[in-house]
C-alpha cells in the first residue's frame, strides 16, 4: 500500500487540491514546485503537514534527490496555457515534454510504484469526431497540445520499456477555486472576473464552440481513484463530465449567477490555436476507475464565484 506521495506542481491550482485530498486520506505528502505559477498560500493551512521541495522539474540532478523515499508521484507541474505556448513554444516544450521525461527517468531510478500524469484534452486537437474517445487519432494544433501528447507518449513508452506503472489523465477544461484570472488563465475565471467588474465577456468566434467544463473536485476524485485502483500500465483516460457546453451558454450562466444579466458578449475573430468543439466520452474512465462526475456546471460556477468574492478582490453586486 502506497503511503508517501510526491505531487509536482503541488502549489498550483489542481495540484493543491490533490494535496489536500491526499492529506485528508492520511497520506504523507511532499510538494515539488518552483513557484513560477504555483502560490504557497494555496496550501497555507496544510503547510505544517507537507514536505516542501523548492525545485524545478527541468533540473534532473535536484529531482533525483527529491524523489528518494517516495512511493508514488502525481505529475501536475507544467506550463498549462495554449496562448503562452504559442508565444513561447520552446519553454513549453522544455517544461512539459522535457520535464516529464526527467520525472519519468527518476521515477524508474527510485522504483516509484505508480505515476499519475496530468494530460490534456487539447491532445485531440481538431479531430472532427465527437465525443472524444481515447482510441481516436490525436491531431494537436498548439505547441502546448503537442507537449502534453509527448508527455503521454513518454509515459506509455516507460510503461512498456521500464515497467513503470503510469496512467495519463486527459483533463477537460478544469475549473474551480484557486484558478486565478490572468492572461493565461481559463475562460471561466476570466468571464467571472469581468462580470464582477461589470465588464462584458469577450468571445473569440461566434460562441457556438463546445467545451466540457470539469469541476476540480471531480478531477481530484479521478486522481485518487487512479492511485487506489489497479490499472494497466500506460493507461490513458478522459476525465470530464461528458456534457458539451457552448461558450455562449457559459457566458449566460455566469451572467445569471453573478446577477449581471445586462452584460452581453463582445465577439471577436476566432484564434487559430483554438479547437472548435471538444467534449469527452467518459465510458472508459467509468469502467476502469468507477469514475463519475458529481458537480454540475451551475453548482461549480456558484462555488467559483463565492471563492472570487471571498478573496476580497471583488465584491458581489446585485
């Protein structure tokens, strides 16, 4: 039974939620983070109970020292923005592909029993088939998507060649508390931030684009199940809700939940790196892990709005 777990990127949005749940379940947890995007305050209350490693996954020498003594790894550390990857594809590749290779290498050396890799729905790219299924051909359209697919391929290769037990989880548009608004953040915190400032949301395209928005608690659930359940080495699973939502509908839900029905979207031309439609078939995750999403979009959006208001940065105005 695994008892000591390392979470790379553990001070980040998703990583910090995974750390909290691991602690709740009684695991000994280490956090590896270079704090380039992660925020220590995400785990302020948990800090006395975690071992902190201020390090970078691109530093193989330091990584070797950090991993000693751990039994499993959640690999969440990454540069996660499609937009950033278009602006700086080299850094994205070095961290997401090269850094993942480093983590896998030291995992083999340290005889890690299981590695759970945070992949992305972006790997499917503009494949026309819907919903997205794990056995589909991937056609990534951004450097970020290519880097995450490379990480998946490395995980599968290390499972075959070195016998490392890996599982890759393809996250679909994860959102939730601690996902901060910024130029590289997801659409939900951007729309909520604008609404709370009485600004109109900006939609790139006509708003009929479809996404599968997945609340962070459901993603955490899938991660914990991935450690607890026996899975085939090199397994790849979609983690999502299986329910498509248009960007127009998302804007409507956020306007309604923030009490800003007067705010109407501003439409701008589509961005070439954006995928038009993406939502998941989660049959395999249900079969392999027993995974079932439990949070609806409306419930999740209300939780995120409450978190935004609780930070004191924004005030809820009705």
